[in-house]
């Protein structure tokens, strides 16, 4: 039996060697401009860190080089996101995509580009609950959990902090609406009350009217389900200027150091959450990223994992064909073999080339549930002395 296994492994490796000179292009499609533009450089660099690790190993499909190709989806412009993704496919020849970053852009790319062209995509940060049920032909995965889960955790945190009433404002798009609904329904199930749930538009210069309505409704805190570089920041600034609210609960789209940098001392004491884990893989990734001069922040762990899953699944499939690669993602994410962490992608590639199995734990403690998304763990943040600090995990 041992001889047969060895022969099989040799045959597999020889087949991979036929592709040794290949350059594999993987898209990195994120909102490099727009409401989370302060987050995406670190996210993209983290995905590219995994690609560099795999290229330097010389083990992917017999020695193929992985080349990342960036595109700006703008986060909020569906037409721009579609055009950017289309260019990645037709002009650059990508075979898979890390992205998009924001839920609306991801939906547009999935429906208009990925599905018609049969392209695998893994988003590190698109969290809209609608993406759990969207038609995707098995081509879409995400290393971030659904906001259905985030709403549960945020509601629990509100109750644990003794908060019984809260006002809620959300960005008026798929992400904001889905998250707001989840927060409100879960908070009310636990006995809390949302005094007013109202949308806001990104890009406005003045949010006085929106804040006035929220203040009139009352609430011990204001939950801001928006974006840290656009409308969410504007709402908080206006609320502090008018004295409407002193403390803010911040879901994932508001987590980033650029927010306290912009707001100042008024944000001290506010708190929130974003996908994260205290698994050993997290610290291993942070060490790698720091050595590569990458700023570690929200969704950098998940971006590394998204890229790693794509490449490991290619190795398991023996091809870059998304129709085959997509069938291996769940096997890699929830495998029964040796656990693989950041910095160990070469080991994972070698095991797969030899016909073995792996369990990719990665940076964010990857555990997928159907239909191919992270089960959901979160890092808890608090603003202290102008800095976002991780104060726990859930």
C-alpha cells in the first residue's frame, strides 16, 4: 500500500510539473477609494503576502508563480465594481478573485462577472446576510461571518453593558440595512429597545438633521452601522458637536484607527467589534505581516486566509479551473488532516501534492458553515486614549 501511495504522489507531482512555468493571476478587488479606503491597503497587502509565500515555495502546481492584480471597486458604485472586475478577467486574465470588500460591490461582481464567467471569488469582508442565500453557482465564499451573526453578538454586548435603549443609524445600502435589521431584531429579543432606526447617506457634508431625529428619539448609546471614512464618521462628529450622544457602539464597518484619529478624544469610551480570533494563527499572521511592513487591522487576517484558501484549493484540484477549484474550498477549510497556519502554506501545498488532506486554520481560525462562510468569531474593541484596543474576543 505504501508503494502504491508513493507512486500516486509521484504521478501527481509530475502532472503539476507540466505547469511549472505558468503565471497564475489572482485578482485583488477592493474599495481602494470610498468609505473604507483606509482599511483596504492593509487588506490587499495581506492577501498578496499569502501569494508571495506560495510563489516563493515553488510548490503550487509544480512551481507556478502567483501574480496579484489589483482593481478598485470603490465599495459603493456597482457599475464601477462591475467594470473593474470585468477588466481583471478580460484584460488581465485572472483565474480567481480575492474580493470584493463591500457587500454591494461583491453582489454586483458576483452577478455580473463571476457567475457569467464561472470565476471563483472569496471575499474577506462582505458581511451582508443576503449573501448567504444569493444564487452563486457555488462560486462565492467569504472568510468573514454574516451580519446575521454580528447582530447577535452586538446585541449581547449591549445587554451585558447594561444598555436597555439605543438609537440606531445605518448606511443606506445592502450592508447597512441587513446589519441594522439583525441588530434590532436580536436586541429586542433580549429585552432591549431601539428608539429609532434611521438610514443615512454617505458623502453628505452635514448630518445635523439625521442626528437631531435620533437625539429626539433618545437612547443610552447611538449604534452607528456605517463606514468609518464616510457617513458614519460624519454622524458621530455631528452627534458630538451637538451633544446629542456621548457613547457610540461601532459595528465592523466603523472599526479602524482612522476613526479615532479623525474624531479625537470625544470617541474615548466608545466600543465595537469586527471579525477576529485569538487563535494561535492570529499571532503568527501578525508577526509575518509586521515583518513585511503591513499595518495589521480589520480584515487583514481574513484577506490572508481568502488568498491562501484559493491557492490551496488549486493545489488540491490540480488545476486553476474555478469549476473544479470551487469544489475543494470546503474540504480545505474544514479538512480532517494536518492543521495549517500562516507561514505554513508550503507545508500545506506539499501535503496536498502528495495526495494528503489538510485542515486550514489560518489566521482567523477558519471554520466554514454552509453555504461557504465563516462561522463567526469577533474581536472586541474599545477606544482608549485615542487608540483602538482589542479588549476581548467572542
